[in-house]
């Protein structure tokens, strides 16, 4: 369902392009999906209205829009098999859903792009990420007339976090990405790198259990190789005039989600190294629904998941020091002589 005025405007803008520009342009369908104009009924439904990205959208997003991110992050994926053996790649992550990926939200969400790309490339799985509702608000959409970063988030499966969306995704056997630490973790203060800022209540565990979802905890490290945080929220609140802007802006954010302020961090780039991901052993909840409805049992599982994420972070921080090509210069020289980035050797798990 698409309004005639909107449909005509999108097509008209597209056909007005010069022929030589069409090869590099974004298709009308991508614009429709990214701006939430496509729907199966009069009411927008982020779950049922979603159309998976096409191959051209995949190539455009990860070669042109996020291509530089892939180069500077140089992601390496590890996962854990049922016998707890750690292997390179994503073999340890179940293909059959519902699956809940619960993990550490790196500074500014830098880990997202390559995580999505890896699952699409290696396992042909579309990850549906639950994001801050403000990123889907009209104020964000009105900031630019072009297809923005936030529009691409929607094209690649992001939707505003809510209990209803979460449950519907799992009921449809989707692979769902959830960050219990939310925006507070991604926009952490100095000295909080690799620290889990999770709430006390295990609500997502109980909801995942109702669908019999398999929960896969994960950790990711590398932000301290890429960026140096020099101006966090506390620093900015000490700046006259700017702090008043942040206070006013936080009012709107808080309406969307309590105590989850969004703001721009002050960072300085560093010489990039690698981003390392580790997906822990999957935790099955199917058949344990009644047991995990008990508050104490749910809390125990929640703490187990949190502990697995912390252990994954600790493991990666230690093992990355054994990587013979952790340095960007060494890695680049190896690539120039022997292999593309995905084939550069790393540490042995």
C-alpha cells in the first residue's frame, strides 16, 4: 500500500536522473523500503511488512555506504560449538530460529555493520535488530531528504524496540539482535569500555522463553583500537549552552525510552587494528518454558547470559594479543602479497 502522491514523487525523481547516473543510483524500491512507505495493509507493521534486502542493496550498502567501515574494522568472527570448542566462523550459531543474539553494544554501535554482513554472507541469515525508537521518529527522518544512514538501518531489518515487536519476531522464528545495555552502553563514559551496563530485570529472558528461542550470548572487542573517547556525556554537560541543548533534547528521547539519552560523542581516530567477535555456546530454552517462568530461574539464566558475554570479552581481549597480524601495517602488507582481508591469519582459538 503506497499513496499515489508518494509513489509518483519517488518514480519521477528516479526517471529524472541522467542515464549515466542510473548505474550508481538507489532504486525506487530501496527508497520505498527505507522510508517505510511499503506496507501490506493500511497499518505499518515492522515485522510483516519487512522485505529482505536484494543483492544490489547488499552490494551498495556494504561496498559503498559502509565499505570503509569494513576496511578499518577488519572483522574476525568466532563461535562456540555444542562441545564448547571455539572455531573461526559462525558454525556454532544455529541456523534454525527463533534465535536471540544478546551481547555487548560497542562504542557508537560500531560492531553492527560487519555483524549483519557476516550473517548474510556466511549463513544467509537476515538479522533483525531492535533499536532505539527515536531513530524512527519524524525528527530524524526530516533531517535529510536523501536516503540516510537510518533509512539503511530499516532496509537491513532494524525496527524500534518494543515488547510486541520482540515477541512477534521470535514467534516468526527470526534471528533477533538485542543489546540489553541499550544506548547507555553504546554511548558509555570514559573508563567504561567493555563494561556491561545491563538492567537488573531479566525481562528479555522471560519473553525469549515464551517462544522457545535459543539464546546466543556474544562479545566483541576492538573499539579501543579504532577510537579514543575524549568527550563523553559528563564532559558535555559541563559545557555552557551546549548542556542546555542536551537537556532539552533528552526530554524527547526520554519519552521514547526512559533514561536512554542519545548524543554525539567526542572521539579521535586511532590506527585501526581488528574487530574480534565471539559467539558463546547457544543456550536452549525450548522445553523449559514452565521452569523459566519462575522469577528466580529466569534471573539465574539472565546472570548466566551476562557472565557468558563477560567471559567472551575477557577471552578476546587476551587472545587478540596473540594475533600476529593485529597491527594494521602488518595486516596490509600481508594482504598486498598473499590474500584479501577475510583470509589474513589470526590467533588460534
